[in-house]
C-alpha cells in the first residue's frame, strides 16, 4: 500500500487468504486536513457470511496444528509487521491522526504481542494442539483430566483509537489458542488491519484462520454478532455499542467479552515531585490525542499544591507541540474523525456554557497547519461539580478536569464514584499510602507514580460500565478456550450397580 498516494485501502474483504472485490465502499479520511485519501470496502451481511464460512474451515486446519507450529507462524507475523514498521506507522497516523512516534510505538507493541503469545502458545501447548491437565479424583476407579481446547470461530470487533494494537490484543491470543477469527475493525480506521491481514497470509496462516471484513458497525458488525457460526464475540469500544452487542449475543447465549470506556482518576498528593506529577497528568490525558479508554481525565490534586499544579499544568499544556501528526516531534494531532470532532467540540462548548472554569484550551489551536483538520487544543476545566457531565462522562478527547481534595478518605470516595471502573492512578512519595490506594481503588488497572503504560504481560480490562473479561496477560488465551472434562473408568471390574450384573 502506498502511504502517500491518494488511493489507500483495500476495496474488499480478506476471505480464504485472498481479497475479494466489493461494490460498496467507505471513504478513508485524513483527519489532519479532512482530505479523502482512499477507500475501504463496506462489508455486507453476505461478506460476513462468506468470512464465517471460510473461518469455520480455517478453524479445522489451524486448531489441529500443535503449539510449536502455531508459535512459528505467529513469530512470522511479528517479523512481517517488523519489516513494515515504518509503513504501518505512517498509515496509522494518516488514518487516525495519532502522532507518528505514537504510531511507531503501537507497531512495536503489536510485534511484541505476537511474540509474547507465540511463546505462551509454545509453553502451554508444546507438541499438542490442546492443553491438558490430570486432576486427582477421590475415587481410584476413575481418572480425570481437564482439556482446554479452542472455542472455535471468534468475531473480533475493534475501535479506531489504536486500530492495529487493539486488533492485535485479540488476534494474537485468539490465534495462539487455536481459534480462527473474523476481524471487523472500525470503519473510521481499518488500513493497518488490512495490512495485518496481508502479513498473516505471508506468514503462512492457513486460509480462513484470519478473515478481515471492514465496514460499518450496524451492518458488518451486527451481522457478525448475529451469525450462528460465530462462537464468541470479543469487543473493544464504547459502552453503548457494548450494550447493543451484548443484547444481540443474548439471542443465542453467545459469550461476549467487553472492553469499554472509562473516566479514570489520577490522584496527586502534596508530597510528590510536582514536575513529574504534571507530566504524568498530561500524558495520562493528552496522549493519543486524548482518545484513550483508560485516560486519567479526572485529576484530583491535593489542595496544598493546587495553585502551583494548575499554573505549571497551564503553562506546559500550552507548550505541547500540536499540529500535523506526521511532522517530527508532534505530540498532539487531530481527533480521529469528523464525527469525533463534532462530539468532542459540542461537549466542550456545552461545558463552557455551564461556567465551569476553563483553565486553558477549548478552541481550535492557532498553530500552523491546524486550520482545516479535526483539531482541538489541550483543554483543562477546573472544579466541575461532582455530578456534572464534564466530571462523569467520557469525553474521549484531550480534555482534562481537575478538582482538589483534602483527605485520603475523601479522594478514595471520589475516585470510586464513577459508573466506569477501568483504571486509577496515584502519585505520592509515601510508599505505604501507595499500597493503601492500590487496595482502595475499585478498578481493573492501577498505576502508581505514572499513568497509562500497558504491558502485554499483564491483564487489561475493567469493571462495571468499563466491561468485563480481560485482554492480554499470562491468561490472555483463556477467554478463547473452553474446558472439557474427560473422565475414564480405569477399573477393569464390572460396575455392579444393577443387581443382575453383580458377580457375587
Ligand atoms: P464504537 O463503540 O463506536 O465502535 C467500536 C466498534 O464497534 C467499531 O468497529 C464499530 O464499527 C463497531 N460497532 C458499532 N456498532 C455496532 C453494532 N451495532 N454491532 C456490532 N458492532 C458495532 O467505539 P469507537 O468510537 O470505535 O471507540 C471508542 C470507544 O472505545 C471509547 O468508548 C473507548 O473508551 C473504548 N475503548 C476501550 C478500550 C478498552 O480496552 N477498555 C480500548 C480502546 C477503546
């Protein structure tokens, strides 16, 4: 794929290891200037049906390969991504607007994720296609085993904020477990997932083990959820779509796992290094142009350092290099799409009208190159009421809300007072307090002395409206497997339950 040309994207779906041609398409828009730079296929119900049929065949082949063979292919996928690192990073930035350095980071993480699950796959399955454990039973006439086998065909539905990485977080462990997958990336950013498809074919994945159907959520996505040939849906996206998907899957009691939104808190105590705290607060909310599910967009700062914190935050936020995300050194690019721009700016304008104090931002940046695209300044509101939209709703843009607090009890209560429960972070030099906060935070992810780092080796996910199930980690393959118990009667003797079979 040519990154500079005006014709990015594939006009078909990846089915049976070949790209089909579809009549309908969706535009690829560069969020930097709103220009249409290509097109992707708008997959239909029939495309999804073809993909699922292909995946069912792919499952038969792929699931019978042993752990060592699967690991070899996954390592070849990692190598293929590595060879295309620069192209992938530029495509990602062109498609969703994240600064180029961040896109390159995402590609590295995706490579690491495939390598990690190649290792896990080899360790868990070895020379077998499944994992098996002997279980001690209280009856010596019987022997018991638990076999963990791949679930089958998994529908993967992913968002646009980390297009390649969120897909990889699911594709790598699902393939490692022996499942076949049908990936439906976000219609707002599918280019790198199409390249992932090419890479998997090159790496020797058998036909159907990975199918990619691009298109709209309410068409291709909904068709995948409703399809009887899909054994599970693994979804990352918004709370509302998560609800719709869960409802759709309930029809057949199809299992789902949901990684949804958040409104996470960062708590900063007065015993910390202020410079470090301000930088983590900015990174925690402005990274990925503020479009992070785990963004610590609620910042709680101890009242003793409030004024100094706000002054430094304002000064530093206004100095962030904003502009063309392909330009060297850019640290904040445009929002990913026109729809996202409209959503974020209308929310910001609504908050402005409530008279909540605007510390900085809230407008289109004045920097050169930001005239046309979906740009908004890093924005900070101060003291929004605890029941306000600003404080409670996920904005999904570079918009931070700051409040101050006095006591530990108070700040724990405020942190946990959210319908979401994805992440929470604390910055304090008091080691005992760090542990108290880690225990008190009612979330799936806790950061201490930082905000946002994500590692393939650790489980990722939230609670309540942030969803359930976990991506990644040592047990990351578990959600793509089921447990089968195998019981064997090992005694050679007659069972002798019925009198006519009694021997004595
Ligand atoms: P979204 O819910 O609008 O879309 C996500 C995916 O769902 C897309 O592929 C879309 O096409 C599809 N979809 C939409 N309607 C559908 C339907 N009816 N049936 C099936 N599929 C459908 O989310 P988004 O705007 O792409 O992403 C932003 C959201 O994702 C934010 O809320 C963010 O917090 C969340 N997110 C969560 C995590 C996490 O790990 N918890 C990570 C990244 C993003």
